[in-house]
């Protein structure tokens, strides 16, 4: 699933090419993908032509195309979504759910599992008010994290996945951050000390920044806006490394299913 670094990699590329370009026509917008906001797919398709992209923003795993009208098109890539920028003559593949024609090039959303979403957000509207702290902003501090985890008995792995405490983390980067912070994934969130929280905030930032530098992690579906896989899978320390040696102590990396999600960790290093 694309997590924050993958979405950010796509955002950075598209933010170099899209601003200043105008939508000629909306060639396709699957109504089943429009799950957020008040406008239907037909209304969105009617509004977009003639409008120019101002910038691309990101919040957690959500992408926003900001238009000259200050309205935003919200995009979420779900489990298997790809957002690609291609010359118009590239044939459409199956599961293409959105095609915006910018004259010569298309912005296409391809999503085989259809867990992604599209929505229209009017200027000033907030369709993602439930999202937690933005991890690469100054808002992620140990005291704030401790405050949000206080009294929580759920495992820290699950709390970090739920987007309402910290936004943008999925299975891969939660496992990697907990490993670097030396925290067991099944620890109750409320049991984290201030020292744990300091290590965890530093670890979250470090794993996300490293992954963005390597243009995201490609295990199965993820590709960037040009269709290229990322390289960060070569730098992961625990995720997908089960039965392999821990890079710190040499013990075997184990897995445990925690509230339906598999956690990868080192029993020796993480407490
Ligand atoms: Zn270890």
C-alpha cells in the first residue's frame, strides 16, 4: 500500500510538472471511486475543464490537486492505486478509473482493488479532519505524541496505523519506526515513556525521510508517477525480513499478528 513516502514521491514529481497546466477534458472518472465530498463524478468532470493546477499538496496519505479556483481534488491511492503521468498515446490499461487530459499528457489513476478514493473539496472545506499529527512537520513532538497515547491500552502498532494519532504511516513504516525506537509493537500505547516517545518521533521521521530519499518502497504494486519502482525495499531492517538476522544484534526477526496486521520485530532489541 502506498504510505506517506510513496505518496510524497508522487507529489514531488507531479508538483514539478503539473502547476500551470490546464485540464482540457476529463476523459474518464469512475463514479465508484468518488467517495468523499459533496460533488458527484459528473459534477467534478463538468467543473475541471479549463482549470489550471496551482500546486500539489499532501496530508498523511492523501494527495490534493489545488486548482486556480482554490478548490482541491482529493486523491487517495488505497491499497493498490497508481497515479501516473503519461503521454496521451500510451494505451489505457485495465482498472483505469480517472483520466485527466492536459493536452499531450494524461494524469491517470489506476487502481485494481478500488480501495482508493477521489473527492472534491471546496476552498476552505476540510475533508480529512480526522487525520492525526503530520509526521514530517514540527507538530510531531514527544509531548504531543504522549498526550495522544495517554490511557490507550491498544498496541502501539495498531495505534500508529489508525491515522488519527499520526497520519501517513502504514504497515511498513510502523514496523521500521518501532524497530529503530526499540519499542515492541504489542506494547500498550499508554505505556510509552517520554524517552520512548522521543526515540519514536525521531525514528518515525528518520524512516520516512530515508524512504523518500529512496523514492518509496516497492514490494508489490507501488510505482512512482513515471511508472518506476522505488528502491527503499533494499534498506528495510525488519519489514519483510522475517527469519532473517536482526541488523543490530543478529537474533532472528519474528512476526506477530496484532489486531489483524502482521508486525515484524526483534524480540531482543525491542522492549
Ligand atoms: Zn535485534
